[in-house]
C-alpha cells in the first residue's frame, strides 16, 4: 500500500497531540496515511503496554489512519544505531509516503530527540540505491515536516485544523490512561493534570491566532514552503 503520509512518534499519543488535526484533515481529503510509533510506551508512569496498545488502536481509528505500526524499540531507550535506522528506512520504502511527520530536533525527552534524528537520517538514506533492505526498492519522500511537542520553535508552516479540532481532541482523549481521570489510582504526571489539557487547547488556539484561523498546528521544515497558487493562502 502506498500512503500519502507517514507520521512518526516516539511514544503512543505523541502523534495525536502534535499533528492529529493535520492527519484528520488528510483523511477528510482522501489522503491515506499511517502512524508509526517507535515504542509501546511501556516505561510510562501510568498504564502499561497492553492498555496503551488498545488506546492506540482506538485513536488511530478516530483519526482515520490506514496503518498503525509499532517498531518495537524499547521505551526510554531509542538508540541512534544502524538497527533502528534501518527499521525506519524499511517502513519508508514499504509505504513510499510523499511526506513524513516527525518530532522537532530540540525536545525535553531524549526519546523525542532520537526519534527526530532517526527519521531525519532515514529520510535521506532511504533514497540510496546501494543501501539494501531486502527486496524493498530505494525511495525518498518529497518533504519532511517536524511537529511541536514540549519545546517551542518559530514555525515555518501552519496547518488550519479548525474543522478537525474535535476529532483531534477525541483521539487524544482515547489515551485514557495518560490524561486526567479523577477516578484513576495511578500516580499523577504532567500529562494527567487537568491543566495539561487546557494547555494543549490553548496552544492550538494560540497558533490558530498566529495563522489567522481558529485552531492550527505548527510545523518546521528545512526548506521553505513554496506556493504555486495564491488561492491556497487567501
């Protein structure tokens, strides 16, 4: 199956929080996409691998993902090595996406930083014909877009998610073990406080204000985004 986009996240729920609205918009426009989680989030304070796997399936269904994969990398141990690099290269070559989404290069969690580096490197190496990955042919996506998590950056592109806001929020909340639940007996984390969801909603409103829309998601790109039709910015 050829996909239009692949979104990579270090842990389950990373993609939903950071670019879930953009993925929902792709689904509405008939653009097939997949989500690739590096880990199962098994080192998280709340929930466990089995619980998070079920939540991940529900979130993917809500967003309309055609594929959701897990690379089986150890949580809190996403190493920058050849084995992990080739895992990403193989996924890119298998699904041949036009674009990929990945974490921004500067982050609070080392797993996010390493996930960025692996996707960024695989973006290039997947196009090398002499790099063999079984019968999968060399292929390089057209563009890479890096999304915002804990650390902020000056965006080079915004995506209007006003029509996909509710779907994004529902996909985030599908990860029930991770967010505010007054009946939960798990230890409290930064994500599980009621204030964290308010922060996420406020950030979408803030970037929407900067983009001149109601809600938006920010991205950073290596190359400038080129406009070929001015209707796209009116």
